[in-house]
């Protein structure tokens, strides 16, 4: 199963970083492939909130159904998405940084390919580090520019 994790020190407090992650409408700002992320359930996000992830990958577009599987205000957010080719777990762990006003942010993506999607496992393994690091760079930029 392809998996990659990246940790960054962000010059913004955990509540500021979490606010960006928790606002599904902001996902396209920091996640390059995301064209839209919908809170299908409506209302504030909570464990069990149903999500719909719209993406563009090269010339291919798609939609994945998902849900919030873990959420601890200003500390943790984990979403799970699925389609016929893969299950994707997107996790964010936020801890106070080494100095006040900073956040130690760890972003982990795990992809379980299934069916026809298994043939893409080698490509996913090669692309996942850049995708994860790109998302972290944008998250860090957004959080630091807001603080």
C-alpha cells in the first residue's frame, strides 16, 4: 500500500492551521488535484460527516465519496475516500511547535489500491511523495500568511 508522511513546522498556531484543514471549501487552495470538496452532510464537520472529493489528474476527472473518520479540534483530522480503484486515507496530526505560536504538522496519505487500480500502484508510489510535500508547502504558506 503506497503511503507517505511529511512533517513541517508551521509558523502559525494549531487553531489557525486546523481552521484551514477543517474548511472543506479551502481544499483546492492547498491540494493541487482537488477541484472541489463538498460537505454532503452540511453543518460543521464531525466524525461521520459525508464528503465528496472532486479531482482532476492530468486530463482525467473524477469523484470520490468519503467521510470524516477522526476529528479532534485543533489536534487531528482524518478523512477517508473511496472509489472503485482505491481507498485513500488523508490524515493530519497537529501538535504545538517547538516555540509558542508554531505547529508541528504531520500529513500522512495512505492509498489502498483495489481491482483495476492495482496496476497504478507503482506510479502512485512514485508520485505520492511530491503530492504530499506539495500539499504541505501550500498549507504552510496559507497558514503563515494568515497569521
